[in-house]
């Protein structure tokens, strides 16, 4: 297929880029982290969204190479931002399941000089559905390096709670669907419970997709520590001169 063919050459043609979205401390308003979000500048189609090309990259296993590139780029850019904020990188199940994955992470840290404690890997339930033993081993190796692990899209999967029991994540990211509906008291109650869960388990909690002051106020009131979303900043390239923030959808 055409898109697959294009995807195969995209790395060597330097068509990928990363946009960064700030993560803020809800109490102080300070930027304490950034999430790296992959973008593909297709020569004909323009910006192709990850929703379109990541499934294809996973099927073809091209995500292993693309993901390694993203890790190296994000680690280098974390230093270029010139502050002490963490850098979060999304990792897909195919990538995480590679025997050399921990080594790829270590190589990116070494090449950039970024301290391990400033790197955070975001994984979803699909990562955790793989062969449990080697998975836990990889998570432990990364942890020993000092890299943090965040459980992304929390609350949308089939068994989010059982994963919290099996592995000590550093962070839970509440899926943006809960934030979109947080004005609803039932949804607010669920968010309150997740924040409480994080506190009891010693995990930081980030709310995703915060778009309004009202949502931020509710989250602050519930004791949620961190947030990201269009209210605080859209994903944008490191050097604003070479591109534009993502357009509103
Ligand atoms: O930025 P956007 O909403 O279009 O991202 C859509 C999805 O693509 C996100 O949910 C995110 O998990 C995924 N994604 C973005 N960047 C990366 C990446 O570098 N690697 C992987 N595996 N997934 C990514
Ligand atoms: O699954 P993951 O959390 O990695 O996906 C992050 C995605 O959410 C990115 O594609 C990003 O563009 C999108 N995003 C970030 N902030 C907001 C927001 O405030 N509202 C909405 N609707 N999407 C957002
Ligand atoms: Mn994410
Ligand atoms: Na998410």
C-alpha cells in the first residue's frame, strides 16, 4: 500500500518531528514536564496524525525504528529547552516488547546526556497485556536506571486497577474523556477516587485534556497535582519559527 511505502522512507527523508505539550503543576502553574507527540510531515498529504500512521507503524514494526528516533530526539530536546522539566515519551507495545528496548532507552540517555530521572515513559494497557514476566523485568531495569513510568489513558481500558496492583508506576494519567465530563458529579467522583488512589499508592496523578479554567478549578479542588491540555498549551515544536502549534479541532 502507498502509505506504508511512504512510511518506510519517512525516517531517512527526515519527515518526522516532535511537538511538545507542557505539563503544569496545578498549584504553582509552573511547567514541570512536557509530553513529546510524534508528527509526520508527509510531502503530499501534509501533517498526518499519529492516529493514522502509528497503527500502520506498529503492524509493520517500523515503530521500533521510529520510536528509537523519537526517544533520541526527545532526550536531546529536553536539554535544549534549558529548564529542569521532565520529558515524557509515548512507547507502544511493539516497541516495549523488543528485547533491546531498555538498551535503546539507555543509549538515548547517554547520547544526549539527559539525566535518567528527567525521562518518563508513557505506556498503555496494551503494553501490559504482553508476556508478563519479561515485561516486568524490562520495567524493573528502566526503574533501576531512574527512568519513570507513567500509565497513560488511565480508566479507559478493561482492567486498569489490576495493572496498578502488578506494577508500581510513578504516575497515572487520567484519560481526557473524564476531564471533558468532569462537570458531571458522577464523573467528578471517579476523578476524586483516582486522585485518592494515586495518593495512597504514592503515584503522581496528571489530568489530561484540560481545556477550561472551570475544569482546572475542579481538579485543583480534588487535589490533582498536575495537568496538561489546551488551556495550558497546545503541542508545539521546540523552535516555533519552523512550524505552528497544532490547529484547533
Ligand atoms: O497528538 P495526538 O493526539 O494526535 O496523538 C494521538 C496519539 O498518538 C496519542 O494518544 C499518543 O499516545 C500517540 N503518540 C503520539 N506520539 C507518539 C509516539 O512518539 N510514539 C507512540 N507509540 N505513540 C505516540
Ligand atoms: O494518548 P495520549 O495521552 O498520549 O494523547 C495525547 C493527545 O491528546 C495528543 O494527541 C494531543 O494532541 C491531545 N490533546 C492534548 N491536549 C488536549 C486537549 O486539551 N483537548 C483535546 N481534545 N486533546 C488534547
Ligand atoms: Mn500520552
Ligand atoms: Na493519554
